[in-house]
C-alpha cells in the first residue's frame, strides 16, 4: 500500500496520541521549521473578495510551490537507520534515569517508526493535497470574477514540472477550484524534461558551476555550523535526550528536518524529533538552513537572481497578451525563492553571515518559503489604467519599487524592462 494512503507513521498511533496537543512542545517551534514549515500556520485564511474602488479584477498569474511532501531518499534512509537506532539509545538511557523526556514523550518515541518507501521519495502527502484544495477554494472566493467555477480551457492555464509532487499539487488545486466533477475536464500542459521557465536554474550551467557547486557558496553556513552557539545547541539537544555523547551536526540537522516533515504532515500529534528543541535551539537550526538558502537561492550571488527573469517575463507576457484569465504554475522552493529575490522582496540590509545571527532578517524561509508557498499577481482594470496587486502567502504585499499595494502595470514594466526584453536563458547560463 502507498505510504500516502498509510499516512506516516501509523494511523492508529496518530489516533492514540492526537489528544496530546503538541506533547509539551512549545508552539513557537512550529513557526521555525524552514522550508518544511506547515503552510496552515503561515497562510492567510481570510478569503473575502479583494476589491478596490473604480477597479475590477481581470487576470491572475500565480506561482505555487508544491504542497507538503515526503523527504528525499537520503533523509528517508537516514530516518530508518540513524534515527531508528538513536530512538532505542534514547529509550535505554531514560530507562537508566538519564534525559529529560517525560512519560508521554517517551511513549511517543517508543511508538515512532519510519516505514516510508524510498521509491516514493518527495511524493505529495495527504496534507499536501488538502493544502492545495483549500488554497484553491480561497483563491476562487477572493477573485470570483476571474476564477469562475466552470472550467474553460481557453481561460485557464495549468502547468507543472516533471515531478509527482507538482503534478499532484496541480491536480488537487484544480479540484479546489472546480470541484471533482469539473476538475476532470481540466487540461494540464505536458511537463517538460527541461523547463527553463519553471526550473530555470536546473539547466543553467553557469549557475551550477559558480553557485550550486561552488564551495564558497556554503562558507557562511559552515562557519555557523562550527560556532559556539551551534556547539552549545548540539550539547543541549544531546543532554535533553539523555545521551553520554554529543550528537553531530549532521544528526541534529536530520532530526530538525524530520521534526519539520512530521509537523507539516499531521495537525494533531507531535513528532518526537521535535522534543529536544527549545525556542533558542530551533531558531539556531533555522538560521543554519537560512544561510544555505540565502547564499544558494537568494541574494548571496547576483547570478542566482538573473535567470528568474524567465519567469517574470512569462508573467508580464501572460497578463498583457494572453487570452487566458488565470494562469497557475506549480514548481519548487528553488523557483520561488529566486523569484522573490528577483523582485527585491525580503532583502536584508546586509548579507547573512555565519559569525552573526540576524534575528530581525526578513529573509526567513519559515515565513517566505514554507510548503505550498505562493506568489500571485492580479491585474485590475481601473479607470486610471491597468494595475497589479501582489499577494504572497495569500497576503497583499507592496513591491519595493511601488508606492502603493495596487501598482501601475506600466511602472512595473519600466522597472523590469531588462527582465522582459533582455532575458535570454542561453546567454545568462553560458559558462564563460
């Protein structure tokens, strides 16, 4: 049976422990799980129609990260070996009176298992399906003039990357828009093996050479990984679990990831791998991974931002020239983060560094790139011209180059002139 149907760990276990509320975990932890943060605690659930005087919503272009998914094959194997063995060590140590886990937490540890098939790595989960359905329903309610309940192939465009998680995300999003009966009529564009719009970085040789595979990209993350604060965190986590040794950063990072995955999948029980983290340690792990995403997907290298023009060019061309009223594109964390940076959103005052934690940084993956993150551009026909409203995580935001939330389309086209007219993937990504 598919792990998606079984729901990891075990349904019976979830039912037994669902009343524990978070099993002693501070709720604050749920807000600091990086790219695995649950969308349900970050999104805007208000779905009132968004109206402006003398304006009418006309078109929408929306980019969505896939919903909650299973881990990578590497992390599944790590959970089944490293964490499974660690679980027994923790239980043994507590039987000898060591460690700080309470009775309920120990019961959760005892029942914890990892039976995810490696071949289903990164598959969309049940929670991921729900995220897409609910997000689509709210989108329809906000813009009923654009997103009409009756599907019309001439009015809608659905496109996803060549992955199961984005394909399934698109499917369940369409169910939320049109209900199951009408969703069967939806035509999805064929996924491209090489997609220079939705995954413009994957086939960008220059970016892969100068950023992704460049050791300098991860210098700041590695620096923070050996800092006094991180060593203190590793020691505290190990002590909480009752261990006679200090866990490595790799193991604690795996715990942090599985804590995030299991928290995102399930609303009513806590992952035992969250127990050792307090508000301080969870934010240190969050910053450790923020350094990675900042330098590889954000403002760390100017080259990272440039090929995102492919996506922005698609947006402007769609809103200006396409006959379609609604475009929904399903992609990945790397796509969304690079586009946010191209738009100059969430830019810190200075580069994030490994020797200093910027607690006030706007670039925080937990807030800007949780599961099912999305950004939408809505074109309004107004008496004084076409204007663009931008929403991120379903909240209206003001773009940095605009004076107001409802921004003139002509102003944006002028500001992003090069992104529209001088954007050539081959030229940008050619290795010199």
